[in-house]
C-alpha cells in the first residue's frame, strides 16, 4: 500500500525535482504540495509548483499556499541559487489549475489527524508552515508517522553562511519549534546532500528521451549547475530535496544516528547554526575542578545537561549517493516516457 505523504516545499529547483520524484514513485501517495516562502517568494513558489505538476501531467494535484514570511525574521530568498523565478532557466507554460483554497497549515493538520500514524510529512523548506501547524494543533506530534526534514549543517560549513544551512537560516525560530516538538524526525543535513550530485552527464542521459519533463530538468539544472560550480567548485548540482523524499520510501539508502540538535535563533551572526549535543551516559563526569581551575560546582548549568541530552532527531550520517542518483534518473526516464516505475520500497 503506498505511503501517504504531504510535501512541504518552496519551489525552487531541487524542490521541483522532489515533486517530480514523488509523482514518479509508485511507493508514494502524494496528498498534496504545500508551499511556503523560501527559495523564492510565496506567490512564485505556488506558481512554480502548479506549473511543474502540469508539465508532469498532474494538474489535478492540489497545491496549498502557506505562510510567506518567517515567524520573526524578514524574508530571505535565493535568486542567485534558483534564478529570478525560482526555476533557473526554465520557462514553463502556465498551469490550467488554480491553487487549492485550503491553507497549507490546515492541510498538514487535516492529513495527519485524519490518518493517525499513517502520514509522513516531508519538509524541504523553511519550517514555518510546520511550526505554525504545531502551535495550532499540538496533537500532530503524536499522530504523524514520521517527519523528514532537509535542513541543518551539522558537521560541515553551511551553504548560506559559514555556519548555517539555508532552510534553518531563513526561519531559525521555526526550526527550533519543530526540532523541540517531540515529533519523530529524520534530519537530512547539508553535510550529506552536498555530495549527492546530479551531473551534466546525468542530464544528457535524460535528454536522450525528448519530453517536456526532461527539457524542464535540463533548463532548470543548467542554472543550478552553474551556481554550484561558481560557488562550491562542484561538478554538478546538489539535489537536496529529492533525497529527503526518497528517504520516505527507501530508508535503506541511509544510515542514521540518534542525536540532539539545537538551532541558534537569537544571534544575527550565527542564526540558523545547528549544534549537536552529546547523547547517552558515556561522557565522563568532571572532576571537582577542571584543568583550567574553574569550580564546576558553581557553573550555572549542570554538567549532565551540558553534555547529555535526550535525542530529538535521527540524523542521516551516511548515504548511498550513487544508488540514489541512479534511482532518480531512472524514475525521471519513466516519468518522461509515461511508464510506471517499479516499486522498490525497502
């Protein structure tokens, strides 16, 4: 039985590829696409989602507009990464469909509460919609099957500042609310996705199948590849968000580790920085005085609280990038040809 998924996104080039992968994967029953502001303004993201769904032959799939601005900070978009419209060099025909009338926050709540324990929320945008859904209906914490988040830079430099990954930087307050909510979270950090590269050779393979889908992928990723080459020296583009979508039905692609991740939200210089706290009882208790002579008994926080925290996520620490890229390209070939892909869930 396909897995019911709500995709919360900010399309965005790689977000659009995640939408296409969801449509191309028989393991997924996509409930709808929710949109927030992020890579581009909200109205552009909604239009992009509608147009991508239409070019893939699914204008019937509902697109729900959500919250356009972060909870507290001013909007921050990424035209240098995704282009002025959010889709690189791609110019898609307008979808015949209009956005759904239901707000994205209400969609998230309705889907999770209507199917307790059955709905996976894949959140690949700033977490504003998810944070507001939590505040509006706290019971989604116990009723969601899993939340898969693309965000954070745990053991690598960020992709927006030297400390912060884009989604957590845009709305660190929302990221804090979600991570501390108690939801069952799988966290996919930039550390992992930066190495999941779609190359020009992969795009050329897709272009061997003439189709509006493959043409869109080529036009959108050409801009994305140029950006990655200029800014990171990568020979390809990191397709972060489709990886998160794939984890919903192919968790075997990844190895995860339980940890506590906190998000800095009070400092402008370090906003969005993710901090790992030690988990478990294996840490050595300090002596009465540490090596610098401080009386640890007078520290304002208990030592145990500093070094041992309850896990709040399972973070991806290893990933089969080559296996995923082959899966992604195969699925895009099937989508372009109008053929169903085989169910490879495990």
